[in-house]
C-alpha cells in the first residue's frame, strides 16, 4: 500500500501513521478471519516475508512493535475454532520464532536450509511447531544430480521427521532451471524414505 521503501521509512519517522495503517489492515483481515471461522476451516495460512537470507528485513524490535500485536489479535480471534495457524516467511527468521509460537502459530514454512540450520530448528522447536519444507531450491534441487537430490530428501527426512511434526516440501517454488529428473527424484525419494517409523 505504501511501497517497500516508504514503509521502511515510515516505521522510523511516522509511527502514528503506521499504527493507523496496521489497524486498518488488521480490521480487514479480522473480517476475513471471521468468515473463515464461520465456514469451518481447519487451517488458516498467513504469508508475510519478513526475513531475508541474512536475517530479518526489519529489526525484531520493530516487528514486535507493529506486526506482532496485529497477528496476536488475529490469531486470538481465530482460535480455538481454527485448529492450525500456518505462517510462511522466506529467509532466516530465527529471531522471531519464539514470538510466533507465543502468539499461536502451529506450522512454520518453508524451513529454508540455505540460511537456517534445520537440525537446530528441530531440536529447539520440533515439539512446538510443525516444520514444513526443508529442501533447498537454491542449491541441490536445481544444480545437483539425481543422486544428490535423493540423498538430500533422505537426509532432510531423517533430520526433521522423527517424532512427527514435519511436512516434507521445498523451501520455495521449484525454479525453471531444475531438470525434470530432479523434480521426479524428490517424489521417488519421498515415497521411499518418508514412511514411519523413520529409520
């Protein structure tokens, strides 16, 4: 609504305006959320890229000041009638994962292995979040061999699947430079290794 550059400036120079803007966006989303609850949905998905490869796009302090309270009100309205709250953000958002859990997020996507340690995420949050993703669309899937891709799928399942709370998936959309053989290798390896009990 404001454009990326202008909103970043607004966060520092025009906080009253940002509060009003966030309030209006929240009101709109609350209306949608109430309709979804009435329809009886089981899961609501939020997509809000707040991170990049090297960390948060805005500081965690600003995220907690402007964005977290809106999500909390929205999630409080949806729960307990909506069972699952799915949150998507690309990049390294480790700084706010505890905040997301605190406000009621159940599922975190896409668990980007190119910038976050997926084993660490499983260790820290595997009992609190369903982790969704884990397969690299930046490196192995587009540029590896079929064997590399199958090994990547196997290792990702071995790391994230024990104990449950995991959905195998890519860390973003598979790009056009990915050989079809590698795409099929994901499916084949998932069928072979993605069965419980995980060995």
